[in-house]
């Protein structure tokens, strides 16, 4: 019975991992960025996840205080751990010291999941943020937590970043009832970019470079013990041992990293054979970009669907008549006995929330750390600035009116952005220009206002830190509400303009009326020429007009 229960538990975790293979982290070192900031991004892509902005207030706690740990994905109670004596303010995935942590799940070997552990990957992120000031300290805190309490989740890649350093840490458990985890952490060079997207990316690592590489003492010996690795230590690959490459890992996951590298280096063609399965030589963990990368560049990269590349999904029959760059899940499907797949780009419709974190060592922490945050898919979202000193969540980013994944609210950003997106998906080419124009206008306004609000905050911080933090908190709320209100109006506009498959005539930004004030008629765009040609090809003479 014990073995049967264990098997069922492992199968449940494997199923959960398959559903979770969805997140993307993009990384920019401080010397590779346009403004000297470290930049990381994260999309929380999971059906069932409600997009909201989390907050954990700073606090002092009595010795012996215990806190409950619930699995982030499911809410399942896992156990209790001892609270730290002091915790820091955390807003979203950034704390008051600009420390940011993101993740993607790679799953790895299912037999290494410890279903008896207390710490899941979500708890590692948010407890780690509450207890750490720097990336190095966070690595220490996170690895000590799993060593003491056990690691509940499957294989995970973490991005751990502060204003000076960015690290990728990969971790996997040791199996049911075995406390701790095996892990390795590698620092991304300041002049490089990197990414991970649900596949382990750390292969060989320099065990002698203590300044830029950390790892568990048994990361290699445990792999030998389990039969995952033979050979000399210098040839050891964490990814090969603990997350062997398969088609899905290559095409659904590594392809997103390739797309990012393809955008900002001249090496896309060099790495493409690996994505297409023509070689098993992996891409480097990090590469040097061919230009400086801005925060807005990373926001735009999070909106990618392989446009203009051999993996572009907006040009073939699956994109429909209006070339939507989305595919319905699941990622694979069968026709007869043959299995097929859909591409999985960086931008995907099931995102709960997305962020681009900007961390700057040249500014005080309260001002330097900005979590550019949005709900739903990055392509359909507006990134609004959330300053790391913010200690109150904008109402539209909460579970207002009881909103959750199955409860709609007109006051919830998650639902308003999903409402607009789901109008646009079926008629993407026809409607997307209106969405992009509004999105660009808002983000440009926020970008241009950044220097002024921060200059005022820095001056105020010297005189009255509390007022400076209040200023930035209020600005965080104002921009979030402004984006929310604008998006609701956009949705109303789209319904009117594109109602019933036609397009209302417009002039000077307003709907046209005739001389007596009535609507001036409509444009009937019909279907694009290439779709009509395919339509006739598929239906033959069925709809042919008689002569």
C-alpha cells in the first residue's frame, strides 16, 4: 500500500509539473543594460492562477513564533516553520532592498520529489524575500530552509537578483522522506544576458570559482549514487543528470530562451539547430548582447511570439483568418495515430501576472527598485511601476469584490485585462492596433514620468523618508488605477467599434455621424484574401454562386 500511495503521489506531482511548464525569466546584467540597472522578468503562466500583487509587510517577531506554509500552486497546507526575528517588506516578487526572485519549473526526475517536505518553491521565494537583503544571502537562506524542512516541489530554476548581481540557482529534491536538495547557483556576468524557461540550463560549472559559483556538497556524488552520472567531475552537467532533455524541454522551453538570444545577439542561427533537434549541443547559459538593453526592451521581449523567425506562429493556417499568435492548449494533439504539437512562445494567454524588475545601485533602495507589474498576458498587459517601498497594494491588483480565478469583478485588473484580451484573440490583426496604441501611450507616459517622480522622491528621502515612501506608494497606486481605468474604457471602445463583425467608421478619433447625428454606417472587412482562397479550396463548389 505504501508503494502504491507513493506512486500515486508522484504521478500527481508529475501532472502538476506538466501543467506548470509555463513560466519564463529573462535576465540582463547591469553592464548589459541601457541604464546600468540589473533587469529580470517573470511571467506566472498557469491555468488556475489569479493574477494579483502580493504583499508581505515588514515586521519584528518573537522568538519561537511559527508560521504556516501552504503550497503556492494549490494552497495545500504543508506544515509550520519558525519565523525569523525580523522580516522585510515584500511587494510582489521584490523586497525593500530591491532583491527580486523569479522562477521557472523544470520538473526533472519525478522520483526525486519529496512529498513529505514542508517548503515548496513558492514559499522559498516569498520567505526568502522576507529574510534576505542580497542575492547571495537569499541563496543561503533558501538552501538552508530546504535542508532544515525538506523540499516539497519538483525541479526548479530560480532567478535571484539584487542591484549588483544576478544569479541562477537550480534545485531538485532527493526523493520521498530524504531531507534537503541538490542544487547549484551560477552568477550571470554583468555584461551578459541569460534566460530560463522550464528547462534546467546549468550544465558544466566551475567548481573552483567560489566567487561566481555555489553548489551543494553532494550535487555530483548524489547523481553518482542514483546512477545519473558516470565520469570525471569536470564533465558533470547538472541539467543532463537531473533534467534529461526531451522534445518538450527543447521545443517548448529552450526555444523561448533561443528567441530571447535571437533578439539581442547575432547568434540566433548558430543556436537554431539545437532547437530544431539537429544537434544536442546546448546553448550557453549566458551570452553577450549586441547592444545595450532597456527595461522597455525587456517588456517588449515578454510579448514575443517568435515573430519574424522560423518558429513564427502568426502566419500559418493555425493562426486563423486574423493571424492570432496564440494556440489553444494543450501543447500537443493527435490526428489519427499521429501526434502533433503547437509552438510555445514567451507570451501566452494563460499568464496570471507578469513583471519586469528594475534594480539600480545608483539610487536609494526605496527609489531604485521598480517592479513593472501587469496582470494577464504581457502582450495584452500594461506594465505599471510598483516601487519596492510600497506597503499597500493598489485595489485593482487585489481580490477586490471577492474576485478570484472563477469570480469576475469589474473592479479587478486581472478580469478587465482578460476581458479585453479575449475580445481581441479571435480578430487579432483587425483589433490589435487599437490595443497596442493604448498600451504604448500608457507605458510611454509612465517611462517619461519616471525621472521626475524619482528625482522628487530622492530629494524628499533626505528630509523625510516616510513622506518619500508615501509619495512613491501613492504614485504606484495612481499609475495602476490609471492603467485600469484606461483599459476599461478601451474595452468599451472595442465593443462599440467592432460589434457584430463590422467596424464603425471613425474620423479624428471619434465615431462618425451623418448630418442628422446618426451613425455614419460601417465598414465590412470580411475575411482576408488568403483565408477566402483557402476557404474555397476546402469547401469546393458548395458556396459557388450559380451563373
